[in-house]
């Protein structure tokens, strides 16, 4: 199903004010309902290689996988095809990055965070690893959908520190999961319903470390009529606040409903469109 | 550099204790890491849990309590220069890593795995930065001259100017609301009618900028229509938007 009329997607990535390299990578394909963001890590240019591999591999492979079977269909085990594909492709990308890191000394230790949003059948499946985030603006409510796989989030969850204290912590940027650093990785995969008018934001920590959530929400609300400008503005705000890290955003707006075509008649209709 | 505690009584420094262990116990009994042999101190009085650069102090239901900066606490996230009081004894918490060294390096994301934990701890200790930088974010006092649109490159950073930029405001000149004034205290202020014509004024460290958001017509500043790019607003610029004229000015 072609979602290019249903989803409005804008992506931006910027090196920031301090770094010379941009180790973030973004990928978006409105037609197949896919948005990907990765924040690479590792010396020299290894971070760029890891995040670039992740977005490129996942982008092309996921698109291919859904050319044959639609994401909402169930496989033999009763599992959503979307989940099977995400799991399999993330595992493959992990192996590819891990092997590159093992075989080439200049890439040793490289890895990347990952957040993937896949839209189909009036819903969204989100897979994430590490501290890149997905937020949702629905009506006036702005909230984080993903929870970081980071030391800080674990400390907050265990009640050791409050979110307020976390803002002052020096243990930022320590992720507990990453793609490509171990032979296997466990992505967190969850499903959410979407509604027309929803605005989704995928971002690297260069945004949410530099800009408070309220400020991000205000920007999205004020500029929701112009996603290009909203994305530019978010990056500019992060840079105006110091821009100490690479900053990337992908904005996805749901324009209208997009139920999957189910019966034969629906497929016929689809065919005539 | 690891965080440390300076133990003192009546202003006399008794001891300096580096926080190198994950758990540092404080109490009267000899098995404690920091033994304070005084009857006002409970056998097991309190404990400090240190994880990389962060230390947490917890009172272990002591008889006389644990105080930080004069307030009784049960659990406390220690900040540089906090003074912990147990009876007559004072423990000053010193963690100087934040303010120094390169901020940028610390921002790098790292993976945390048990086998790397030690190494990571050393690295972060060497390269940490004060996150309070982030807090001031929105009031940013920086002077990134390079960030200005090329057309109006700001003059070379006039030294790190700590004073805030004057607040901008808009006064409506025509229409039903003529005479009304709107202070631009937020980083983003939208003007106009949604669905018809909207523009946004952004407040940035080096000035105010107006950008077109939506609508077929673009805002007009001093008689010239904007293009898709932001335009810096100067004192007393006249803006026309959705048929309304308004003046931008800087408050002194």
C-alpha cells in the first residue's frame, strides 16, 4: 500500500556547532511508511559508518520485504509480518555492523542507536535501541513514546533519582543497548494506534539534551502548518543552545486514515486506484 | 578525578576520603568505611552509593539523622559542595569534574557494558562537563556569529556579552486591535490567522527573526515581501501580515 498521500515526512540532520563530523543518519520513505534515525558512536569516522549502515540496510531491506507481503498480514506463527521483518532485519543489520567492526581495526567498537517507526493499517510499530527517541504530539499533548535504554533511565526507573535530578546528572549518554556492539541485540518493539493529525518526532539526543521537552512541544505546535520549518527550527534551537552534539530529526504527520486493504473487493479497489 | 569527602569537626579538617567504592558506609562501628567514633553517630549511620560520577547519600535510619546543607534527608543526590552533617561532624562533598575540560567530548554517546564499566568510568571522569550548560540553554549567551543568515552576518562576536538581549515587542498599528502591544518573551511567537496567513517570530541569541509559516501571501517587512528565509528584525521595522500593520521594537 502506497502511503505517500497519507504521511507527510520531513527529515533533517546537522553536525551541530561543535563536532566536525555528523555521526547521525536518517532515512525516510513515505510511500512504504518508514522512518529511521540512528546516532552512531565510535572513533574517527566509525560512528558515521555504523549509523549509515543501519539506515541504509534497514531502509532498503524493509522496503523489499514488504513488496511481497504487507506488514499487517500474519505469518504462519500468527505473528504480524511487520514484527517478523523488523526483528529479522535489525538482527541482520546488527550482524553486518558487528562483523565490520570485528574485521576492520579502524571500525573496532563502533555501534549505533536506532529508532524505526513503521506505519501501516492505522497503526505504527516502533523498534528502538539506545537513547534516540520517538515523541508524539496528539492534540495538545506531547509525550515520549520510547524509553531510553540508558543508565540514567534505569536509575530513574529504579527510583534512585528523580527525572529532575536526572537533568543534572553527569551520566548522560551512557546507553545500555546499541546496534552492532555485540553479536546479538534485543530491540524493543511495540505497537501504537495512530490518529489523523498525529505528529511524530524521531530525534537523536543532540535535540533532547539541548532543548527541553516543553520547548520542543511549543515549536511543533506553533509550526505544525509547516513541517519543513518546524524541523529547521528544532535544529536551530539546539544549535542556539550550544549545539554540542549532532542533531537530527524526522517529523511524520498522519494526514488521514490508512486502513490496510483486506477483502478481495478492497484489493480490487486498490488495483483500480 | 574521583569525587571525595572532606571530614571536619568545628572547622578542623580531619580527613579526606576519595569515593572510589560503589558503597561507602559511614558509622560508629569499626567495619564502616568511614568510621566516626562518637556516640552521636549510629553504628551504621548512612551510606553513599557512587555510580560513575554520581553519588547518592542515604540515611540508614540513624538515631540522630543525616543532614545535608541543614536539611534532614532520607535519600539525597549529592551535588558539588554539599555539606553532610552527622552530629557535630561535617562531610563536604567535592566533585569538581563538571566545570572543567571539554564539553564536547563528554557529549559523545557511549555504550555501557559491564566489562567496559571501569574504563568508561575513567573516561567520563576525565572528560565530563557541567550539564548546567544545558539548563541555561534557552537564554543562551553565546555568540555564534556564523549562525546568522549570510545576508546579515552579525559583527564579530562582541566578546562573550553576558547581558541579555533587549526584549522585543510588537505594537499593532492598524485594525481592530490597533494600539495593542505584545511582548516577545517566548522563543517562538506566531502571528496571523491559521489557515490564512501565519508568520513566526523567533528569538535567538543574537536577535529576533521573522519567518513565513503558511498561507499564499508572505509577510511584508518595510514594504518588501519575505521569501522562504528568515529575516532579522531591526528596531522599528514595520511588518504587514494578513492585512494588519504592526511595528517591531526593542524595549530598553
